[in-house]
C-alpha cells in the first residue's frame, strides 16, 4: 500500500505562497525561441523519412508555465524532445536561449527532462532516491547537512515528506509523478520539460501536479509540458498555450486569449463549451480540415505574438539576435570538463552503492536466482550421480558437462535480456539529465552483478561437481570453476549486447536463443571437430561454448588422468586418451581455453559498451 493521498487536493493560495526554495541560489529566468523548426523522422531501412514538424515558430517566455497541446500525433512530444535537446537527428531550424543560439551542452546543464512514464528506482525509498540524486547532481561544495536540508525542503514542498521511508514501487501515481519532479529539482534547473505529466492521474492529482509546476514557474523557472486535453479548471492554470495539429502551430498565446483568438478567425467557441476541448476538436479536423489551415494562417504558424499576455510590451518575434557564441546563462558560469556535475569517481561510488542496495532487496534477481541454481544443481547432480567415476558412464558424464555449460549460458543470458530493458529506460533518463556518464554506469553494472553471479555459479558448480563424482582433485576443480565463471560472465555480456540492440523484451528473448544455437553447433558436442566441413570450421574458433567444453573436458579427463575404474565386463572409455581421441579434443589445452575465454570476455564487454553508447545516441 502507498502512502495516503492526504495532500492530493487543490492547493490554497496561502499554501502555494509558502512553497519556495530558500536555500537554493536565485538565477535569471530563461526565454526560449524557435524559428522554422522542422523535424524529419527516419521510418527505417529504405522507407524514407516523414516530416513531423513543419517549420513551426514559437516563443516561450521566462517564469511561465507553458502547455504544448494537440491531438495524438500532432507532434507535441516531438517538439518537446527537440526543444529539450533530447532529439537532435533530423532537426532543422534555429533554437535560441535568451536571444542567442542555443549551445546544447550548456543548455543541458541548466535544464531537465521528465519523461511521461515515471522511471524511478522501485526498490529504493523516496529518501534514498533523493539522496542518490543529491550526491550525483550537487557538487562537492555541498555538505551532507546541506544536501539533507535541500532534500527535506523539496519533499515538504511536493507533499512527499511523510513518504520518505516508502519504496518508490509502493507510491501512488501522483506521488510517483511528484517524486520524478523532486529528483530533478535537486540542482535547481532553470528550465524543466515534462512529457504528459498528468497521464494516469485522477482529476485532483492532475490539478495538484499542475499547481505545483505553476509555483515552480512563479519562482523564475521556464516550465514546458505537453498535455493532451486538459479540463477547463486545469487549462486556466497555464500562463501560455501552444497548440499543434499535424506538426503546425494553430495558436500560441495566453490561455485567456484563446477564445478571442478563435472569434478573430471566425471560429467562435460555443457557449458553455470548454475552449480546450473545442480547439482540440478543431485540431482533429472534426469541423473540416480547412479549419486547421485557417488557424495556422491566423497565427502565421507560430510567428504571431498578438495573443500573448502583454503582447504590446514585447519586441517582435522576428527581431532575434542569433549569435554563434555559446550563451552564458547567469548563475551557472563554471569551467566544465564534462556534462556531469560531479567526478566520475564520485559517480561510480554513488551508483555502485545504489546498485548493491537494489541487489540486496531484489527477491527475483538475487534470492530466487540463488535458489534456482541450488535446486538445478541438486537435480543435475542426482541425475548424473557418480557419473564421473566409472569408465562405463563417460558419455553420460560428457552430456552432463555440456548441460552445465548450457545452464550457465542460457540462464544468465536470458535473465539479463529480460531485466535490462527496464534498466535501459532509467539509464536513458538519468544519463540525459546528466546524473552520470555512460562509462560510470557500464562499470557499475559489471561490478554490481559480480557477487550474485559468482555466488550462484560457485554454489551450482560445487553441488554438481561433487555429487556427480568428478575427480577429487582441487587443481581440476579450480579449472572447472574458472571455466564456469567465464561462461557466466560472457553470457551476461552477450545479454547486454542483445539488450542494447533490441528495443523490446520480445525481440530480445527471440534473438538470444538464436545466438546460442550456432555456438552449440560449433562447440564440438554431437559433431566433433574432425567431422565439421572445412568451409564451416571457422565457426569453432568463435564459439565460446567450444572453449568452455574443451576446458571442462581437459579438467576432467586431461591432466594425465589414470585409467578409470570399470564396474562392468567392458568399458570402451576406460582409458581417457581413447575418449579424448574420439571426441577430437586434447586434454592439455585447458589453460589455453581459459586465456581465450578471458580474451572473449574482454571483447564482448567492449562490444556491449560500444553498442550501448550507439543505442543511446541513435535514440537522439
């Protein structure tokens, strides 16, 4: 159960007036203008492009709460992505900040982007989430006491103070939305972009969310959000409205001036009709598509500022100073060496600590994973009980070794493929909002999963090795365990590769096993190396399962193992050399196999990092 929604009601004026960030430094507000903004989306291989935004213009004044409205497919989220800098490929036109051409890196340092879905760490409490954000977004000049003071001030303002010990997964929809806002308020951004902040909320929660953003705007921030179809009471809370249809601007100006504007273009709003509903109906083409063109002409596709509040006091939109110098935003002048506000060492320390908290609390990825490996190990050990002792069960033992490899490879890879997409969505949001660098994240991921993966592998290996009666020789066991660990970590890295390439879990779960099948074909199991055609033999050199199986076989039947005991009258593989010859493997190459597996592990991890970086860049 989440915390009670005692604060999810409309805020009285006197309460709103008390909502200020007294400890955070004041900064000059930001004005955003855009001219001839065009965006073309790539439809895929040989499918060409589609124009989403059609040379729109606009002007978002400082210290205002701004709503980008329009029907589905109008280009609201695309415009928000372009203005925030989240989307840069396929964009043409000019975006200026305080009268100068926007420097994207500088702009990202003073802005934040809050996605439509609440991408929170579900296993962390509200206070823990906020502490992580503070440690990553506030520089070293802030003491721990100052950080906690800032956190408490933000949580009190957003009505989340009582929910500090509650895990994010147990919060209500409204609380999750407010926590998403709170996390980005830690470093006091000048500009906030919110994509559909009222999605999934009831009317009272919607009103509270909008009123909170209005309070933030009144404190000097420029807040831009997309909203689909607000109620009349919600609509009146916006200072500025920008309405889109089919990628063109139908209106921009104050909410109060929308009705006079509609009258000026001979499309008066019916009496007792919500103007927001009516203009969306016009934008959908319910009254004819010619009305859309009339509205576009009426606002000159966003060039007109006639319907702005106090429009007569504003300079004309076309008088914009476009300078190619980086805009220096007041209050933020520093010598930056990276986009992040803290050092990479600090980033690593904070997110590794967060990662271990998640591991400790995750019942599926940690405890169920450990139990599953213990149970599977017991089942395999009992099924192949003492198969490694007798010469008559050599082939059974060979089957066991291959089964162990497949268990390590499949279970680890599929677990990573199934869980990585959720991590990916959080990574995209936090990385774009400059919480940490991609290098820090990738190092953290590989460090945090080592203990659980290693514990699972070690427990499984011990159970299977000794129940199945493998040689009681610690040198052989250490080789067996080393190969097992390498298989696990390589499979995990392949899971990251698949997760980075494919957007959906469905595609990943389909592609994962397909990648394993060729590895199995060239592993030497079923078809030995002598019988593989010459034109396919190259596959044996790239299959990590081949080196894993050969390492296992070398550990069990190599190392000059003596004649095996035989309970029956005749054991075909009483002599290990005979078995090694028949399967075309050598018993003295286990060290080489381990070295090759280490090289493969490094290569796959490097490939996973490059693909992850490519994926994040391609989304923009």
